[in-house]
């Protein structure tokens, strides 16, 4: 069965780079430009992994992960924060909110894919 990934980011270049590489790896990829769109998608689809930016318009990544963690249907969904917020306090907050991984921008697409593959394998 094809694994599903939801990329939530408001930067088109990041979305395109990740989407292209993840599709090449055989993943089914969904895209949301902010947390509001992500929640709309999550209401009818439970992806295996959500790659989530923090600083976005409307609903930010922190609000989005809280919504995910409070949704029983998404109990097995892994969350990877991918953010330019790279202070230790930001990383700690992301992990405290329930993220499985916290990666910082700028990032290597290869590293992000390796992390996603590891999460899916567990």
C-alpha cells in the first residue's frame, strides 16, 4: 500500500522540491499551503507522515500539530516539523507538542527523505 505524505508549507520552492523527491520515492503526496488547508485535508485523509512548517498564514504549525494530536483518527500519523525556527527553545516546543522529528531550514532534501523513511519504518 502506498504511503501518504502531507507537506504543509507556504513556500512553493520547498513544496515543489519535497513533492518531486517524495513522489520519486513512491509516496503519494498531498500539499497544503497553511494549517487551515492541512486540517481540511486531514479531515478526510490520514497520511502516514505530515511535514509541517511552523510560520504560515492563517493557522500556524503549532496550532496544526495540536489539532492533529487531538484527533483520534490521526493517532498513528507521524509529524516532522521543518522550520526556519532553529533555536533550542523552538525545537523543544515542537517536540513537546508531539512532533516525531524537528528539522531546520535550510535543509537537504535527501536528509528529509531519510528521516521520513526512518519514521515510516518504525
